[in-house]
């Protein structure tokens, strides 16, 4: 009798959740199918898995409150957002669509007068960043998904403490899951005692409340460093050594970082402020100073008011750039749509490196279409991935990509963690976003997209260094994979929409 009651309740739950899956407008057909398969092949566990991971639900009024914070920041400092005229005047027409889409999705428009250096390696990044911390006079703001207690982690913490003790305002924020060991560590407490303001993004405690009313896998994956509102570091590196002690088997972690100056730093500052204020809503908006070079139309209007006969000052030297950020509180599909627009604008070359390739079908299709129309498309993945599931999913797309003419390379010396995308040697995208559904739908990410031949040439050179340390994957190799391995890859890829 009890068994019958249990089975009735269970099947009612299955039917109700299946109807919920079928009724959702924000799921693709493959995602709906994947969830229904999970629900029925795991008859008891499937319901629990869907409750915990099936929907992007955030506790309480989180989404509405976050939107209010972003609107307040934009209203308080509208010049930080940039101006549409900068796009029209500084980006070639053939590449404007991607920048325009990014601006529409995020609110961050193109800025001009930016400068950046590509860091040679992890050691140089560490040296330059700590030197910038020690030279700071007003504030230091950092946000990291993973902050380890290792050489880089301790150096960063100690530099923040030194700065706080000399009167610099220091704010340090970490993701509640990725940096959970740092949050519970002695060094975290020491930072607080030294005057560093610390905060946790998307905390995972109390764990039962998070599991019941939110999703534990909604994470803040950003890597933001802003010094005095004038310098920022952008790229794929967490606050950790390349040896990455939590997963030393796959070391070294190979990242890419830019040291950036110019008005795009103010956009990184505003992005940090939006995350900080989400967890610390009583922080005054004036606590986040911005330093912005005049934009072209601002210069024209101010000079015209002063004296119509004066020559118009040319815009500051440097390149055009804007922040591209995303997260589960933004409109769904923002990142794949932006990437599809950017990739679709390639005329000659497209080079991408990413550690995690779990795309939606639209992205695979546009990559193939780009190769079919004659663009030289090159993709670089790590040979040994720290996720068996991600590796299998990635491999399931190899044949389709290779058949379209995409060149695939697998990096051998370590885990290639650099997220890079270059178009025609002119446009670059650098940041925290992976080409996977987690970055597309679940994680808060930050990137900069910019137009500059010189800096893009440096990044392309770095991409070719990755290729030199890789082995090319051929159609013959993929064709000769064992049948069991092909089936395994395709089974895992079928679950891709819910990974």
C-alpha cells in the first residue's frame, strides 16, 4: 500500500515537472529533451536534480534588486557607459554590429583612448600587479572566482594589507564556492583586521537554504582588478599560481592577462561596484571613483560653448574598447548571440582558445558556416582537460568542425586556460568567458572587446605560441576513434544542454 502511494506521488511529480519543462519558453528543444530523459532514466533522483539544477532561480528579489543597483550606478555616472558615436567613429563598419550588440545587452558602449600591455607570463603579471598595488594612493578593488592560499594568493593579500594600513581603501570580493577555503582561512581574517573590506559573492551558507531556494552552481566567475580607477587587469587568470594546487595533475594552468589603462577601466570599476553593492547595498555610490578621458562629442560640445572658432581637440590616442559582461540576471542568450555576431563578422581569420567547449548548437553552426565561407577558423583546446565530461562533449563536435574545414589543435604542456578570440587580426575578445553553457547561462563573467591591430597582433602571436605547443587533430584520427568512445562522447553531449 505504502509502495503504491509512493509510486503514485513519484509519477505525479514526474508528470508535473515534465509539463513544467515542456511549458518553459527559455529552454531549447534539445534542453527540454535532455531534462525529460534525465527525469525518466533516473526515476527517483531526476526530480531532485531538476529541483536543484533545472532552473535559474535566485533567492527572493535578487534579480530585481540587482537591476536597481545597475540602474543607480548608470544614473550616478552615465559617462562611464561610453557613447554610441565612439562606436561609429572608431570601429570599422564591418565590425560594428558586435560592438553594438554588446552595448545593447550590457549598457556599456565603446570608449576611446585606451591602452594595454599583454603580460608575458604569470610571473610578470604577479610582479606588475603587486607593484601597482604598492603604488596605489586611493583604492584597490579586486574580485576573483578562485583565490588560493599560494604564492600569488598570499602576495595579493599582503599587498592589500600594506595598502590598507597606509590609508588606501581596499575592497576584496570572492565567489562563495570557488574561494570557500580562502573565506574560512586565517589570511582572510588577517585582511579584515588590517582594514581590508572583504565580501563574498553568492555565498553558499546556509547550505540548506541555498539548495532549497537558489542554485549552488550559479557562480561569480569574474576576475576584476582595479587600481585607483586608472589601471585594471583583464584576462583569464584567477588569483592563483600556475601550479594550481587544487588540481596539480593538470598544471601548469596557462592564462592570458592584459594590463589596461583608459576609460574602459571605469567600466570595469562600475562592474565591480555592481557586484559589491549587491552584497553590500549600503556602500555609498561615491565610493567608486571613475576617471574618464573626454569622449569626442563631449569635447565638441564643451569647446563649442567656450568658443566656436577654437579648433576641436582630437580624441585621445589609444584604441576603442568596451566591457562585455554577462550573468544569470541578464537576458538569456546574451553571450552566444554576441559571440555569434562577432564570429559572423570574420572575413579572413578567426582564432579561438578556450579550455571548456560545451557550446549550444547555434554556436557550432556559425563556426562551421564561417569556415565554409572561406574564413580560416582555428580552435585551440587543452589536450588533457580537468573535466572528463567537458572533454567528451568537446570531442563530440570535432568531426563536424573538421568536416567544415576548422583547424583544431590540442595544447600539450598544461591546461590551456586562456580564453581568447581574435578576428581578422583586428578585433579581440579577452576575459573570463568560456565557450560553454555555464558561462552562457549560469556564471557572472567579464571581458573586454576591442579594436586594435597592434595589441591584437600580440594576442595572435600568443595564440600561435599555443599552437606551436599543440598537436593538430585530423579527420583521420577522429574517424579512427573506437566506436565505444564515439558513443560515450555523443551520450555526454546529449546531456550538454543541462551540463
